[in-house]
C-alpha cells in the first residue's frame, strides 16, 4: 500500500470526520490580487479576530463583521472583573443569609450604605460597560480601562 495516498475516503476514516453533503463542501475558489501591504493588513486583522485570512475574508464578503479578539490586557481586565463579580455575589449571598431584621438594621446605617454604594457602583458599571462592549464587538473605552485598573 502506498503510504502517501491521501484519498478522501482514507482521510475521513483516519480523522473520524463527518461527511458533509455536497452543497456544504467548499470546493470553489475566488482569487484576487492584493499588494503586499494589503495582504499583511488582512493577515493582521484576521489574526486579531482569531480567524484564518480565508475565514476572515469569507465572513467579510458575506456581510459579517467578525468580532475582534480580546487583547491580553483586555483578557487580564476581564479576569479582574470576574473576581469583582464573585465579590458582589459573595456579598449578596452574605446578605441573603442574614435574618431580615439584621439586614434592616444594617441598611438603616447611612454611613454603611454610602460606603457600600461608593464601592459597588463603579464595579457594576464597569462590568456592565465591559459586557456591552463585548456584545457590540467593540473595544473597552479608556474610561472603562481606567475604572477596571483601579478596582
């Protein structure tokens, strides 16, 4: 047997891939010429979206706007926000575990409420803005970066 045989039947068995219907198989090509600078830019943008250049160009040509991948700084900020979210959940759980009369006494203390509000609101606003920017495929605003860095 020839070890260099790459027939589709043999590869499908080796990789356990599902066989696609003929209309779903990408068998056609579209060729275009670009300058070296354009090629580099396409590769850079595709990498920024965690896509191959072909996948990026296909998505753009079909009218999709692939979201940009998070930078390492944004990923670190996201992990920081996740820690803040855990702190907020722990606080909420602690309050839920208190008896109602003790919660009322705690929340009647104006100094406690003001201090709590000053600490929680920037965190919740930063989490909300971050999630909205991710949903909208955007980047973090400088204000959000500054807020998250302080947290």
